[in-house]
C-alpha cells in the first residue's frame, strides 16, 4: 500500500477505451481516480473523485494490474462533477 505524504495525491490512471486495437501498447487517459490523499492537500478532492492532470504529471508507480501515479496537488488541473 502506498500512502502519499504532504501535498501529494495517489491516482489510479484510467485506460482509454478503443474499439480497434492498433498496437499492444495501452493508451492511457490523462485522468484518473483518486485512491489516497496526503495529509497536507488543501484542494477540494476526495477518494473516488475523477481528476484530470497533464501527460507528464507525477511519478508512475506500478501497482498490481493498474498504473498509479503519485502527483503533487498543484498538478491536478480539474475534477469531474456529475
């Protein structure tokens, strides 16, 4: 289990849905689901929120079958609101 420290957020990156597979490389979205939140994060996000971030944001951390990203809160650009 990875617990982010300070102003960092652990995000599970989403995979783009494709009807035709062009290559064996998975294409990843520039959005993901918040898994864990550091104790000093001040932006209004919660576990389970879908957030958007830049393509080069954070540190990629392999975790089981999914790709998680450890990013600073200032790299989160937006969140989805339903």
